[in-house]
């Protein structure tokens, strides 16, 4: 088969991801004559690879890992664009006013992590199947996703409270079960469930103090999501309080899912340019009693408050566990989350457009339109 140009797409495998095994890397190397294959173990290595690919004009980059790997690459791509903007200014050229006018590469995602929140949205199967199909010349449409940003990081969802505590407890359990057989069992949905019942729920039930939350609107548009999904415009100018009181979980997202198909933010893609803000006041008993409709994203209750917002500031009476894009990120007492000016085009593997012939496969995909 004719060797494909490296400019078409490249694959970056995160060797720390759960399913990036020696066997998978060997399988990827068998496809390597038709693709540009890279592996990385650290953020620094991944950034060097990403910078090289973007400098060379590679228009499709395939992220091989979990949600954290993809969010890391997105944040590094943003950093690269900022550096390019600064370089243009230093050379005396007329720089872009906003980095959003630069063109990000298209991204594809492999289902190689633990949760893989974007897999249901984009029809991503396990393993290297998407790479094989791309290498064979299949074309796929893209889906444009709005990003969130906080603390100079880009991501599609974040959470504070019990959901982040569960993630921390899962990491604790995984660290305790290092034997090979137990490790494989723990690094899956049963591992998360075990962490919830063994560690998270007992800690929550024994907690003596309730954490108070204040969420302030900093954007221009704010909608309350009423039962049934109806939107109600809220008169809440920037600087005014959206919510103040007790909550157990709060977070924001521009995509619907957490890992394993959990529909944590069912209205996240309702309005382009807005994120879903969810405030969960419900207790352990209510969450356990209605676990299945909550999982499917159909549950409605006074204990769940939902908004669509542009820019919010979270403040808490004490440090709250925090997760960003499915990765544990310590604790926060205050954090601002907003919809980014950057969007990203993600390969949608649900329905291929066509199977390109050898000539088309060798011609390159061209550039995405500026964002």
C-alpha cells in the first residue's frame, strides 16, 4: 500500500493510559508505516510532540488515552497558539487580536482510558479501530465542541464535591490494589463502585459540617432549565449571585457525559456557546434510590438545579475536592470557569463519509477553517 503523508494525521499514545499496553503499541507499530506514531510518558514529552506536529502543519491529531490525555493536549495546543501569537508580535507583524482566530488541528480520540467521556458522543470503539479505518482511507465528519477554560487549562467538564471525592477515593483504591489481577478489576466501573461504597459514602455520612457554596454569574447570558427542559431567561447581571447555600456536587460542562456513559450534564449541548451548570443538593439516599435515571440523565428533582451559563465563579466555605476533565486536581476554595473562545473539531466515527481511494488518501486532508 502506498505510504501516506505524515501531514494527514498523527497518533500520540499516552503510555500511562490504562489500555496503552505493550501489545497495543506493537499493534500500532504494525500500522505505523501508514501513519505517524508517537508515544509519550510525560506532559513535557507530549508538548514537544504536539509542537512539532503543529509546526509541520499536521491537521489531524489522534489522542490515545483517556479524558485527561485529551484535555492535556487541548491545553497544550492553546499554549502553543499563545506562544505563536507572542512570536508574531515580537517580529513586528500584525498579530491576531484573539487566539481563537488561529486554527486548531482537528482531533480524534481513541478509547484507551478508564472513563472515556466522549466515546458515546463520537461513536468511538475500543482499541485502534479508528486509526486503522483512517489509515485505510475512510473519511469522517467532524463535530465542533465548545471548550471550557479555568486556570489556563482547556477541558469539556469539571466538578467539585462528591464526584471529585469519588475520583480521589478511586485513585486510593487503585493504589491499594497493585497486584495484576486486582489491578485489572479495579481499573473499571466496578472499581469506581467499590470506591464509592467502601470509602466515599462512609466519609460523607460521617462528615459533621456542610459546605456552603456561592456561585456568581460573570457572563451576559443565563438561563434556568425548568422541568421538561424548558429554558427560562434569568435576569442576573454580571456580579450577582446565581445560587447561595448548601450543595454536595457542582460543576459545569459543554458535553453530556462523564465516564462509562454517565449522563451528568444532559443539557450541556443545548445552546452553542453556553455550558450547563449543575448544582446537586440531593443527599446520599436520594442519589442511591434514583441511581439509574440519574445515570441516564432523565432524573428531575428539586435537589438538582440546572442552568446554562457563559462564565461563573465558584466559592466555598472550605476546600472542595476538584476534578478537571476526569483527572483529580486537588482542592479549590474558589475557581472561575467560563466558556472558552476556542472550539475544537472532533472526528465523529459514527458514520463515515466515504472510503477514499489511494489518490485521495495521498493528497492530504487540507486545513480546517479558522475557528
